[in-house]
C-alpha cells in the first residue's frame, strides 16, 4: 500500500510486490475511466437512475463521483445543472 501511494504521488519506492502495485494502479485507472465515460453519457444516453443501477456492485463513491463530474461538465458546457442531474443526489 505504501508503494502504491508513493507511486501515485510521483515517487518510486522499491517493493517485492511490484505486480500487485501495478495491478492496483491498473484497477484504479479502469474505475476512473469508467467514471469519465459514464459522466459524459449522463443526459445523452444515461439517466442518473440508470447509473444508480449500474453502480450497485461498486462502492458508493463511484456513483457520487460520476454525478459530481457530470455536474462540473454541465456547468462548463451548458452553464447550469439540469434538474435531472440534481435528482441524482437523492438516490
């Protein structure tokens, strides 16, 4: 865990479990990519209640992060947060 945290902050610490550190890093990158893709789809192909169903097997922070990233995207692109995104906070 220490090696992973150091690697995330730009420091390389030698470890005997390099394969495990790389596996955790790849898993984190995969989840972050999925959050990015889902947040881009909200409002176009995906509604917050559908996203909630997709995220049922993930930790709660995945759903929350996706909704927050979607809000930031809407503020940047449209200038406001649509009401259907705000309803995503209630679930």
